[in-house]
């Protein structure tokens, strides 16, 4: 079994809050991400697939095709968008990094399997600005 990873990036805004909590409680728990006027992040996304190497091509799968799937099912929907308001598959869900990873997995698991390999993992990192 071989694992290969495609790295992509995107930027998006979001807000983390619970409507049943006060603004102070949301701010205490979610920090800057509870800003009533939204908050943005730059993200790095790694998509790892696994499978056997095809002896005719030397590939588990063509990473360009993996990239096309990521673009169509994820990046076209989230890049420079408001995750709470603009992204169909995030409606009514918390926009935490953890929930994003789960939903991204759900979005591309089937299309990836059609490439003859299996989606292994989604990794998302909120990039930190260095002053």
C-alpha cells in the first residue's frame, strides 16, 4: 500500500458561536473566531490517497486528477468565501477546522474512489502569520 498527498491552499471567513450563549461566553470559548463581523484564515489542505502502484504507470493515481477533484468539490466552494453563509455543505454546521476536515472528506470520498484509489485522510492547517 502506497500513500500519496496533494497539497492545496485556500482562504475563507467564518464565525464560531452558539446562539444560546452570550457574546461574552462565545468570545471566551471561541476567541477571535467569535467576532460578530466574521473572521478569516488562510488554510493549507493536504489530501492523502492510498492504493497499489499500477505497474504500467508507476502511479497510485494521477495527482492532477486528485487536484481537479479537490478544486471542483472543495476549493471552488470555499476559497474566498464565508464558510457559514456561502458553502452549501457547511450550512447549519460549526465551521471549526475539525468539522471542515470531516465535511471535506465527505465531499470527495466518492469521486476519489472513482480514480481507482481510496481517500485516506484530510489534513487542514490554519496558517499562522509571522510578524
